[in-house]
C-alpha cells in the first residue's frame, strides 16, 4: 500500500537519524536508558511505527491498523508504540478533516455513498424530493413492441426502467434494469422469429388481446424472467430520514414512491446524497429540501428516474 510504504520510508529515515545521533552522542540524556552492549536504536522499528501512523492517518482506522501491524511483525512488544503512534496520527489528521483518503475519492468522483455511522436530520417528506411520475418515462406492461422498447433504449441513458400495468393507471408492476432490457432486445433482434412489431411481455397474467394465435404467442418477446415484480416502494408521506436509512441499511439504489400502488415518483441514492450535502452547506433554521435545491442552483431533473426503472428509471451511475 503506498501509504504504508511512504510511512515506513519516513520512519526508517528518522530512525537512521536517531541511530546516528546515538552513535555520535551516546551520553545524551535521551540515550541514558541504552545499554552499551546491546543495540539501542533499530531503524526497522521506526519504519514499522511510521507505516502504521501513515496508514491510520490516510484511512482513519485505528484498531484495524494495530492488528494489521501486529500480524505483520508478530511482536507483541511493539503494540504499545504502534497504538500511541496511531492515536496521535489519527488525531492530527482529524484536525484537518474527518474524511479519509477513500472517502475523499468517493466525494471527488461524486459516487452516491452514505456512511453507515452517519445520522441524518433532513426536513422534508418523500414527495418533496422525488422525481415525479409526470417527468419520467415508464414501460407499460401492455402494448409495448420490440420497436418501442428499442426506441426507448436509444433515446434514454437511464440505468433502469419501471414497469406499470398501464400508463392510464400507473400501477407499479415491476422494474427492469437497462442491462437486462438491452440483453433481451439484442437477442430478439438477432433472432429470425421476432420483428419490430413483435409484442413484449413484462408481467404474468397480462391480457393477450394483441396475440390471439399460437404463432403470435411464440413471437412474443418475453421479458418476465428479468423483471423484478417486487421493487422497493415507500408511501408518499414517508419521512425522508427513514428513506435515507433504507438506502444506508439495505444498499438499494432507488425506491419508488407510491400511493396505494400507484406510481408517484422515484428517489435515488444520488438524490439523498445531494440533499445531505446541500443541507450541510445551508444549515440554518429548518430548510426544506426543495428550497435547498433551488438555492443551490442545481436543476432537480429526472436524471436517474427516467424511463421507469421501477418507478421511473434510476439515475445512470458512472
């Protein structure tokens, strides 16, 4: 690990300086505990302590670093100096910022990451943050053809698409990811059985009004094995802090906002991360999330909830 190598190099260099001072000035007060017949200064120990210090400061880990260094050295006598060095290095690093190197990389790249040990205090309801269904494109379980699905993939870059029973009712029927949708479409296009007008099947027990004959049924593009029939959904009045906990604890990338099964919108992990960051920068009074979004100048558009993905496509993750 580069941080360990850097810390070991600095520690060994410092140890060599101390060793040179001891050899030239053995009678100094700091060297009085050294016995003349026994080596007193070992640069390798300084390298070990330096590696632990740099690793702790970089990653903000403490006990884990001590255990790692103990396993590497297999010397219990060095545990105490390593613990002291790790404590000091982490305290100094925390004075400049609580985030470690890896958290910094995550923030720099804009990845939707919610720390497990962080508590959120956002002031809004779910329907204030969600991308509304009117702004999303969804897949209808009835009436879709291979051409319409292909056009949907060409005109959007979303990571997934929601499936609704019909666009008139907007009742949630499932969710299909973009990769699965693209895979099935490519297979169908390579087959001579299907044409652009071939109907698509996304859910079980759907009406077969568009396919009456057995030959028509065989030509239906079947997406059902790749559709998640039970996507994560929440009620529209759910507290946004509860939604943040869902993302944090369950690791989901999106949740669909519904009202008794009717799709109202979608909230993605990026929406939560963006709201947390903006409220941290505008932490006065009890600001609402839409107000924070307006103050930030960032347009709140359905970038990830587009064509559906379970309630509208989820945002595209780079």
